[in-house]
């Protein structure tokens, strides 16, 4: 498999950038070897088994030649190149062929038109299969089998959709909802109630159709294949595929613009669609702007973390990047040499001799700006009478969706404007505008591109617009000028050589037409050279190869990241060990562990709920049962203040450790402090003033004043603004109030906490454990520990506290999933010659001070701890007799963790505690 080529030899590059650069050089090298063979194959424009385009590359000799070259260049020994030529499953709404039924079991296939088809026609890097809808309803089994067989010769695989699904999914949700929204046209403005109902039924059909596509993909998928999903029709497909096979390599590419988050958030199904797309490993867009809008939508709508690489959700990264599409430029350049095209060019030159030719080629669509283009041309003729008989505008308007009233109205509007201008400026022998409501075949279009002096692209909003690329590819001799809308994706690629315009500014476009017609030859040549170099190097082949290369590398990166993620908690094993133990200690976090899940973005009152956290009702019964078990000691260890824990756990027989363990009590006793004797809190007032200032200036943020710390939380503020405010707050703290103080600044995902040095859950657990032993007078050592919580990284030293710490002369047992123990304590622990450790634990109680000495010793891989109370040495007994297999540290919904295991959410905590309660 190609993904394994990175491990071929010791000299293989390891970093992501090195791997991608190496892959780029390989592609260039292979292209130089392939050029001779692909030239022979690509001269055919017909789409037939005997004359396939290079997408369906099947020349065995060429494959063998490439095989030998790549094996030599890569330094890897490959005996069979076919094994290394990766299969690419291209999944799009439409197949690259149109099917026409000629009989009960016979079909005629013709190549389709479209940007995606054009872009992928020249791809020869992969063994490609195309999966999609054939564009026809085939209800009978005989017809389906015959069409499947006919399409198989083209390496196409059909998805059969019935008329109702097509109506609701394609005509409904895709074309009436997603397409207008992504092009900034907004949602349909019919009656709101009716719209809501149609939204839901169309969205249900959309999900059903996507699942049908997924079923076909799963039928034909082979291990190692790359699945490349295309466009807004299949936004649900990545999720469907990943649910079936989480190891499948899935990429998704959008060929339209992606709107700003303010536009996308109006969509009722906004969150579902975003999360479905995020199931893909790599998400691609034409431009950085579209990628930025997508990341912003995920951040603002889903509350996820946006990074320079993409979108991160609890340790899983979906890479988001820009991949500007190209064309098969060689196909256009070669076509200009064909006799048929040469004849057409000669005829056009004679037809428009003495006149400058301007050209527009567009679908007759609202977003293409055809009326704006024609009105700008009218203004140019008004202001420049001397040009009226010296210039002609050829407008090719390919009809689309002719049954839709809005498109019929647009057609009438365009015809009316063209008629008015021709009537006003035309003569008996010539008119300024030639308007055609039809498409041209490939050769005629190439001839038209070649004789054009100025191409005019005035899209109001366009994903890329490949017409501009095609025009540049055919202008090697003419070196015409490209006037390009700044709202087309191509403006970011061809902007340096084109004249960029705002199509809504008719005056600006008219002025640009005049400038283009009179541009000096040397400037025309420089502009054309820049664009021509871009078009011929950024081809469709390079686009597809780059995307798949990035996708393969994203999988490599994901595997490296996955190794750092703890495995899911084996609940059955944890419960079994629990039932076999005699003295158990359960340490449970509170927020996001024992509380109800809240909406990240604070809708439906979630912010109010979080300000007053409540114990989940479904945990009350299992928690009560566990507390009543004499063999089980439960500690709720939280950063919350004492009153919150009192309100939630006053009726349970357990231990409460508030403010990261600085305050402790058994529910039947009084609060005591476990703080070190010397704890300077003089900094509180100064930091409080800073937090108050930023709370006032950050809507929906709040701060909490605790006895040992202060927390400023901006979880529910605007994501970007909250992040900027947090940065300013931190800068102010570090350079001002706490610059010389002995304090820790703890950054959460959307919070900033200031606390004294040494105030962590791991540091407190030493003192808490000693207090519990003293209070309960344990008869047997603790032989089972379960530590579960959604803790900040600063507090994750609690997970490593119970990890066995072996002396250097004893080899540690191999546990790959356990992070290297990092022991945090209030003071340094001296090591004796025998390898034992002594910790002097100081505790302050409300009535008296108790000093407890704890000794740690290792015997046979078991960590043993003895605690002797100075007040009663006879009470000293073994505290810990903990086998490694009886210790379960588990983070909740935090994949980047030092814990041994992972639980997905508080729902999993409920399941775990219920199982434990059943075995108590």
C-alpha cells in the first residue's frame, strides 16, 4: 500500500512536510516518464472502452515502466507496481456519463459535462472507480443489471435512486436549500411553517440518499482504498462511511463556496451537517477563505477548537486545507492543433475581422452575473462611441433548470437586455452582442477561446470557475486579457495576471473593458505568462494527486496521534477487579463527570445550569448503594467550592474534597483544611480586579472567587472574542499582578485560573489519603483504586499518583498504554538505599494539627504504603497494597490525558457506576 512507502528505508523522511515534499518530487518524476504514454491516450476525446481518457489509465507497458522508475527513485523494492497503485473511489452525485435507455436491457452512454468531470478526466495517478447516480430512474431489476454491466466497462458503479428520493434529496434539499445558501442567496422565503416541514422531509431524504451511497461504497470498498467524496450533495456520507469502518480513508471536497458562519448558522440542520463532514480525515476547499469559513462555523456553531491545521475535537483532528482545482491544460493545448479546431478558428477570424472579440461562457444561472456583465458592456458602449462597431461580445449561456420559475425569469431578463442593447447600438449588418442559449462542443469552444481578445467572467459568487482556466490554456498565441470577478475562487489563483473587478460595480467593469481592449502588448504578454504558468502547473492531475497525498499523510499523522490517546476503559475488567477486592477507593470528579451534560455553546439555558451544577438524577441510586458498601470509600474531588458539594452530596456517606482538595470532610463531619501551613493569599484582591475588568468587557463571561483560587470562564462568550480577551488577560497578569508572585496560571479550554503553587489535586491526594486512613482506622490495605474525572491538565498528576514507582534497579513492567509516571508532591521525597521513599505530610485540621509520616516501599512490583500517626503509633497499618492491574485511572471526554483509560462522556460514568453498584 502507498501509505506504507514511508517506512521503506531508514532515510525515509519522517515529518509531515518532508513526506509531502518527497511525494511531490515523486509525482514530478513519474509525470516526466508518463508524458510520452499519456500523450497517446489523451488525444481521444470520446468516452469509450477503446479510447478512454487518462483517468481510466490501462496501458500495461506504461504501468511497468512507471513501476521500475518509482521503485528506483523511492529506494523501495516493489515487485508489482499494481500493488502500489492506489485505488481511488470517487463518490459524486452524478457519474461522469449520461445513460439513455435503448431497450429493456441495452443502454447508450455519453460523457457528461461539468467542472468535476473535466477536472478528473486527466488524472492518471490512481486506479479510479467512480460511484454515483446515473441520472435516470431505473425501477426494474433487468434494467439495473444491464446498466450496471454497461457502466462497469467505464469503471463506473451506479447508485439507484427512485424518483421520490431524487425529488426530495436532489431537487429539494441540495438545489433549493444547500446550493442557494452556499452561494449567499439565503434560504427559501415561503411560508415559515411550510418551510419547516419541507426542511425536515427533504433533510430526511438527504440522509437516506447519502446512506444509499454509503451502502454502495461499502460493497465495493477494499482495504487500502481512498474514498473521495465530492460536493454538498454528500455532506452526510463521511459519517455514514466512518460508522461502518472507522479505518477507512475518507476525504471530502466542496466545489462550491462555503459561506461565512453567520450564513451557515441559519440552516436548521447546521450542526448535523458539520459533524458529518468532520468525520472525514481530510476536508478540502478551493480557497483559503472557504476553509476559514468552515473552521469558523465549526468553532462558533459546534464549539470545537479551530487550529491552523483544521478542527480538533477531543484529540481527534480533522485536517482542513485549500486545494485549488485545475484543468487538464494539455488537452486544450493539444486540441488547438487539430484540423477541425484550426478550421473553426479560421472561420471565426473571418467572421469577426476588424472587430475585437469579447467572450463570456456561463451557465444561465443567478450566480453567474450575466445581466451585470451585459449592463457593463452597455455602459462601455455608451461611454465609448468609437468602439461600437469595433467590438463584439459573444455570450454563451448554457440553459440549466429550465423548469424553475426563477431561472425562467432570469432567461427573460437577459433576453430583454440583449435585445435592447442590440436594438440601440446594432446596425443592419452587425450587432454588438451575439447571445447563444446553448452549449458548444469541445472543439468549437477551444476555437472560440483561441480567437478571443478579452474574456469576461463576472460571477457574483463562484466556487472556482474553470472557464477562466480554459481561456488561459487556449491563449498561447493570442495572449488575450482576462477580466475576472473577485468573487470567483479563481481570483485567488489568477488574480496577478487578470483584471479583478467587482461585478456589482457596473462602472468599474465598463472601465476595465476599456482598459483590457487598449492594453499594451507587453503588459498583455506578462499577464498571460503569469496565468499560463499557473494553469499548466496547477492541473487537475496535480490537484487530485495532492489531495490524495495529503489524505494519506493525514492518516499517518492520525495514527501517531491515536497512539497518544488512552484506550477506552474496559468496564467489564474494572468491575471484575472491583468485585474481587476487599478495600476499594473510588476518587470521582464532579463537573462533567457526575453532572448533567451541558450544551457547549450555552443554548437552552446551559450556562445557568453550569453555574449551578447538579448531580445527575440517574446517579443517585447507584451512588447511594456504593456509599453504603463498607468495603468502598468514595471521594468526590472537585475544584468547586464547599457549598456546591454540600448541596449535592449532603445525604451520602462519602468524602468531599473541595477546591482541588484544599478542603476536606466526611459528610457526617466538619470541614477541615488540608492546605500547607504557609499559603500566601495576598494576591487575591489584585487578580480579582483584573478578572472583574475583563468580565465587564466580555459578554457572557463570568468569574468565580474561591477560597484558594480565582477562575475566569469565557466558555459561553463569542469564541474569537473570548480567545482574544483571554490572551490580553494573561498578558496583563504575567506582566503585572502576578509577575513576582508564587502562583500558577492554569489555562483550560476556555477558562483561566489563578491558584497558589502546589494547589493541585495530585498534591492534595497525599494529605487526603492520610486523613481518610486516620478517620476510618482501616483494618485492611487499599487494594483497588478507581480514579475518574474530567480534570485540567494541571490536575492530572492525580492519575500518576497511584502508579507504581519502582527503584531503578528493578525493571518496570511493560505497559505501553500507561504514560511514564510523573510523581507530584508537596515536597521532594528522599530515596533510601533500599529504594523506599518517605513523604512527610502536613495537614491542618480545624481543631488540631496532625502530622502523618508515610513510607513507600516496593516489593515484587507492588507499591506498599504505611501510614503512622504521631498521635497513635499503634494505629499504623498498611495503606496501599495496590497491584497494577487493580488501578484504573480514567479521564472523561478528554482524549489528551495522562490517564490509563478513557470514558467518552458522563453517560459512560453512569454506566460504570451502575455496574459497580450491582457488584457491591
